[in-house]
């Protein structure tokens, strides 16, 4: 298992090091230096910022309010709770060069990505001190521009969640429409 992980890390750094395609004006193709946007989805609204760490890697920080339906064997909508969410998500955009070579729009990081999503959700049930914590949710997503400022983002991941000493596996689908400033 250690050999596989080391091989994946080596391949990751190798692909980043030797992917040096440049635009005609000499700029490297890659993620934007900084993007601030507001997004809304099927159960909430978020403000996020993507900061360029490397040519294909961006760190997304996000805060927002959302409703989360906690799934159980006997499901009722009484478990639909409003909560504040704080996200930290490194993203690796792997097809920006390919999209640019086909003359597709890559403004505001419009491309496919994989990420490692981490969030802390603080439920409104603060009397009991319930904290809902996701950790290490690998996701696959796409981000596309609708207009010069509006974008659409779809992602899906399956990760581990922790809530008051209970560890569960949970699907994390996401559909968001946003405005980049």
C-alpha cells in the first residue's frame, strides 16, 4: 500500500513538473491567481475564494449557510437543519491545457478537477453542542462558465463524516450556480 501511495505522489509531481505548455504571449496555462465568488445551490448559499497555489492547484476556502438532511433508517424532514458550513478544499484542475488547446473557455478555472473536501458544519442545535464534521471527502467536479461572470459547478464525492462520536460514510453531491467578482 505504501508503494502505491508513493507511486501516485511521484506521478502527481511528475505530471505537474513536465506540463509546461505556454500561451502565445508567454503566460503559462493554469488556474487564476485569485477568484472571489458567491454561489447558491439546492440547499444553501456560500461565499468562496480560490487562491492559486501552483499552476494547476488552487486552494478553495468557503463559508456559507446550508440545510442538511441527515439520512436515517426512518427518514423525516424534521432532521432538515440549517447550519453554518466552513470548507477547506485543495483542487487539482487536470484538463485546463486540453480545454485551452481546443479553444474552450478556461476563465475563472472553468475545467474538470479532483479535490479533497474538508468541512466543519455547526448545526443550529447548539444547546446540545452537536458538531457535524466531514473529513477527507475526495470529489470529482466540473466548473463551466455560463457568461463572463456566471458559472455552474457540479461535483460528487463519497467520504467519511463524523458527528458526536458516530462515524459514517456519506455521499456528497453538489450543484451550484455562482457569480464571480
